[in-house]
């Protein structure tokens, strides 16, 4: 079973993603703030993919992505950035540090398709 | 050896003047009948064009027809000299010879006369020329465009030309006899005396003076004085009143420009149109760019224009000169390397005959910052709107999937309930955003604020009473502590909104059964309202952020998931508009306190309303 990390501070989004992706057969782990997300990255869980919102309380999404890329255990793990902001250089991680970008409000079906493409 | 008589005859014979002696021929009645030529000299022969032999022994009347006409009454002249027994002198002009002669009939004794003719043509010519030039001079003086006065060494006016007396509003008669000091302006009398002294000592003076006409009008003159002779001076008066007025006006307009330049609330700099060099800058410019003196700024011309390059600045200056006024936004760097945005307007002006480029800078850094904040706010709004929309979309996906699988509709209904809540949230967000926009728009236009003098305690009581049902639901005690009446100038509805927001926040974050203390008191010229709760408090690092738009502390999210983080932001805007401040502190024990400080209103008598 593929493991997915979902980082977002929006309770409804986290809840819906969890519900939707679980039904598709994924093991979903969630983090609603930066500290929790970092703890997940540091944990032993071998994630296959991460969905990261850039604006979350505490440590920013950009920093979390940076941390993931420095973690050898998660080397090559695809990252999908989800954001409610327009693309700007300040808050955004370097382009080569993530695989795709979805702007809210996205379609769960589109995300799923991308997850399937990236994790195969 | 020649006798004395012979020597004398020789002298007469060679005299350059024509010379003739006559014997008088008397009638019996004792009248002179005629004058007989006794002797003539060589010059005489030449003058009349006849020889000695032809005239000696003959009467004047008899030879007149055969000698050259000399243009005078010879007989009459001799007769007059004889009857008056003295020398008679006439001047005559000989048309054939084209020469002037001075003719003297000299009475020697009753029977004897001498006539002498002296050629005075040259003398006459000089005299005529002199007279002519004197007439001409008089004409020049009379027609001169400047006043000319002849004064004596004491300063008394001896003569004056028409221009001279008219300029001063006098007739010639009235002016002659006055002293030049009499036409001086009261403050200039001493100076006039000094000029007279100078004329006397150096024979020359040149200066500007202020004189007064007979009609008490002050007029400016250029005065030149020269010596005419030992006892007279000539002074020229040139009216320069108009020029002086123009100069004065120019100076006034220059002063006006200087005042505008100095007192302007905008930064103004004047640049050389070719090099861009700063020629002048006003106080505001120096202050804006952080310089102490113009010299210091001038030295830094190149740096001042950055972060744009100096060439870009020069281009603007030259474009102004070639194409006319320009207007643009410009990022300047101060001496301390701070950036300021300016709206710059340039134009060409003429300073002391030099075309320069004048630039006016209005500091729009704040406006730029505001624009940036607004952009940021809009981005935040978009972000906040996208979150619930994402949720709603997600729910659609889930419901669609369940329906496709034919799963029980209860589950779908549950999800649709979620969607409904998300939609409520969405509209709540939109309402609050609209509130903020409205507030900002009204602030910028000062519209819709209903200012009035009001008693703050009354408003506070109203809000606390309205909050009672909500607090009693949570068994929270609302303790109100108000000293005296405090009057302020404000918008009651908006202040109520702020207080309601603070109190309802306090209720939300205070656990059931605890207490909230609301108090109002004066501190110097301020009214201070405190809302003190016994809740969870605010993380130290968030104390300053809670008033920012869309800020939500984790505590907030937990306790008030529908909250937008705009309530406190809006409160801060409203309190600022009232000239007050709002802030939060954590209590030493538990919970936090929100403070509002508003300026007390004093009536004109200095008392409270």
C-alpha cells in the first residue's frame, strides 16, 4: 500500500483528501502545521509521495520541502505542491524541488491522476 | 639813414592791413563835403584793385565806382567818426572777394581821418562756427532725452533744460534758483550734499539717486556730474524709475519663487540641463534625502539618483529640456541607503538667464506601501476563498464517487452537510472582506463616519448588556467596572462593533465558569478600556500579529473555526481612525487583556462636554 503525506492547515481539505485517497487504497498521513509535518519527515514512515500546502502555521511549506529533499530516506519521493496563492518567488520552493503544482480549488480526480502517474 | 617819419611811412606801406588817410573837405556851412585820399599803402591798393596814382587826390565818393565794392558805407563811416570825434568800427563782407573785413574810421583831428581795413575772414569763420555750435549745443541740450542742469558749487540750479524741469514737474522759472538738495528725497539729502562735495573735489560723480517731483512723486535717477568750469557743474539726470520698478518686481518675484521653493512641502531640486548636476535644493529635499547641507548633497549627486543609474536620471533631465514637462515615478536612495518612492514632475525654468531643469518630488512611499499592502490583502483574500472552494469541490468528488458506486445516500447527505458549512464559511469570508474594503474605502474618503461627541461608558454598557445572553450560556461572568463618564469624539456604531468584537472574542476563548472584567478609566488625556479574560492567552510571538488581516492563531482556529482573522484587523483600523490605539497583553496569571486607548474630547472651555 502506497503511503501519502498530506500537509495542509485546512481541516476540511485534510479530511476530504484523507477520505478520498483512502478509498483509492492509499495510506494517508496528515499534518496540519509545520512542526507536525517536520516530525513526519523525520519519522520512519517510508512515504511514497507528499502533498504540501505552502502556507501553513509554523514552519513554511517551502522549508518542509527543503527538509524532505535533504532527507536521504525520502530520496526521489515525488512532491506535489498545493497552494491558494499565485506563484511568486518569495514563498515558493525552487522549481526542481517538486514535481507538480496544483492551485486551489483543484479537482480531487486530477490530483489522483497525478498521484498515480508519479507513484508508478 | 632814414628819418623817423620815413621809417614810419615804410612801416605803413608794408602793413598787412589796408590803410588810407583822408583830408576832410568842408562846406561853407561847416559840413564835411567829402574825404580826399592823401595816402594809401600797398595792401590798400591790392584790396580795392586800384593803384595809388588812380586814387590819391581824389574824393571817396568819386572813386567808389571805379574801385572794388567792399560792402560798407565809407562816406557815412568817416562822417560819423568825424562828427563824434572818435574811432568807429564796422564789420563788412565783400561779396566779390568773399571775405570779411573790420573797417575802422579813425578820427585824428578835425581835418584828418584814417581808414584801416583788416581781413577778419578767418576770425569771422571761427566765430560763426562757434556760434553755430553754440546754437546746436543749446538745441541738443534742449532736446536731450535726459535732464541737464547747470548748478553752482553750492548746488543752486542756474540753468536747466526742458526735459530737466519737466522730469521734476517744475517750470524752468520755478526750478532755477532751487538747490539740488531741495529735489532730493528726504532720506537722500545728505547723500546729495556728499555728491556735491565729490563734484567739487574730483570734478566728477556718477550714482543713482532718489528725487522727489514738485508733486511729491518719488523718482529714481541715474546722476552724472561733471565740471563745467571753476564755479559751475553740469549734472545729467536720467530717469530710471521704470527700470528700478522692474528690478524691484523681478526681485519680488524672485523672492516669491524663493519662498515657494523654501516653504514647499515637496522636495524641489534644480539641475543643470546639460550635466544633471544639482544646482539648488530646498530644505524638504535635503531632509528627504537625509543631507545636512546643500554642499553635501551636491557632492553626492550621482549617488542620490540611484538605484536607477545616473544616466537614466540625466536622460529624464535632458528629455525635459527638449520635450517639456515630464511626470514619472522614481525610486530614490537616501544618504542612509533607504529607498523612497517619489512622484517626480519636471519642468524647464529660467534662473538668472540660464535654462535649468526643476524637479519636484512628492514622497509616495507610503502610498506605494499601501498599494503593496492592498495587493497583498487581495492575494490573501483569494487564498482564503480558495480553501473552502477546494473543500466544496472535494466534497463533490466524494459524493459523485459514492453515488456512482450506489452507496447509501446517508453518506452523501453527510458530505453535502460539509459542503453547506463550507459555503456558509465562504459567504462569511466574503462579507468580512467586503467590510474591510468598505472600511478602507470610507477611510480614504472620510465618508460615512458619523462623528459625534459621545459618552463612552454608555456604549460600553450597551455592548456588555447585549453580550450577557451569550456569556451566561457559558456561565461566564461579565464584570463591568466604569469610574466616571468619559466623553470622546467618535462614531458610536463603529466603536460598538469594536467593543462587541473584543468581548465576544473574550467569551469564545474563556473556559466556562470563569470571569471577564471590562473596565474604563482615564489616563491623562486618554480614555482606556480594558477587556481582561481568563482564557488560554495568546502565544507571545503572536501578540503583535493578531491585528493583521487573516491572522489566526491555532487557538483561534480551534475555538472559532468560522473566524476569518479580520475582526481584530478591522478593529485596529477603526480605532486608528479615532486617533487611538489598540493592543493586547498576556496577563501574569492566565488569559489576556485587550486595551483600547482613545483621546478624550474637551469642549472649547477646556472642560469635558
